[in-house]
C-alpha cells in the first residue's frame, strides 16, 4: 500500500505543471536502481544499460501523463524497460551486423571482459548460461530469478499468458542447470 500511495503522489504531482519536475525527481529516486537492473539483466553491459536507462527516463517523462493505471506504475515502467532494451539490442545487432549465434558469441566475449560484472566464478557461469537462452527465456528467467516477479505481473509486462511464462521459466531453469553442470569446471 505504501508503494501505491507514493506512486499516487508522484502521479498527482506530475499532473500539475508547477510540480511536474519534482514528481519526476521523486520517480527517479524511487525507481532508478530498479530500472537500471531490469535493463542490465537484458542488455548485460553497464554502458549499454546506462544508455537504455536514459532512453527509459525520456519515455517516462514523455508518456507519464498518459499512464492509465491499468497496472501498477512499477509494472508500466518495467514494460518500458523491456521494450527499450529489446529495441536497443536489435539496433546493436544491426549496427554490428551480428545475428543469432554470432551476437550471442559477441555478448559472451563482452561479458567476460566487462569490468562491472562480479568476478565470482559461479556468477560468471550463470551469466553465460543465461546468455545461451532464447531472448524471451532470458527475460523471463531474469525477472523471476532475480526480482521474483509474480507471473501475473510478468504477463502484463510481456503480453504473454501466465501458463506460457511458467513453461518458459521451467525450460529456462532446466537449460541453465544443464549449462552449469556442464561448465562448472571452467
């Protein structure tokens, strides 16, 4: 309830031109870390996540007054994060002229070189395992594993049925477990 009342305050302040900037600062303070990590788990690299985070805040600024309240503000923001991240990945693939397996290989190399990732070996293996998953499974796995996002909320964010999300997560977990078993001696 506290989160909802904070969000209602932000929305009320944003609706008034005099307090719009204050509302946006409150929103940034409240959601900046969540936004960054939601994006980071999709695009993986720190610099990319920073770029996408900027794009997300621009979108929020432009469209917050059109927020209808069909879902929570956090769900609405997370949906923007996912969509902006996927758009960023597609642009990056085109820019680098990399598709499917070649992009995955590129990202695996990039993750190994990324200075902002944990040097913990099991974390590195987990990141590699997640990168091996199809893109949608990556997103579902990250949302459920890291954020414990309820399937109902994921359904609103990803426009997918709860049953399909549960199946996707189940398959992702199996693939991650198999990868870790095969590669735990890396």
